[in-house]
């Protein structure tokens, strides 16, 4: 993430622009339901936004897209390996 990108990020709490920093943090998430025998646990680094004005820490659509992309790639590779 560049400084220019961070200037455009709006705080989810106070609405300030130009006051949000990005820190990368590991997060565990599960793909699939608890009763799914093919469920998978992933660890991925996601961007966590921190507002210098109100100190709110939040994630946004970028983190969700990263997690979704990882899960979809895993599912696609798993399906391909089963059919091979």
C-alpha cells in the first residue's frame, strides 16, 4: 500500500481521510462449515487499518478479497487434484 492509497482510505468510525495507517497482521479463518469434512483452516496476512484520529482498528474489503481469493484458489486446486 502506498502513501497515496492511504490518503484515500476513510476511517470506518470517524470518517477522517488521510489519518488511516495500514498494518499487516496474521489472521486465522475457516473455509467451510464446522460439519463440512473438507473444511480448511487458513492463516493469511491481512491489512488492518488504524485511524490516528480515533484509534479505531478495522478491516475492509481488501482483507475480505484476500481471504476470498485464497479460499477460492484452494478450492479450485483441491477440485483439480481430486479429478487428476
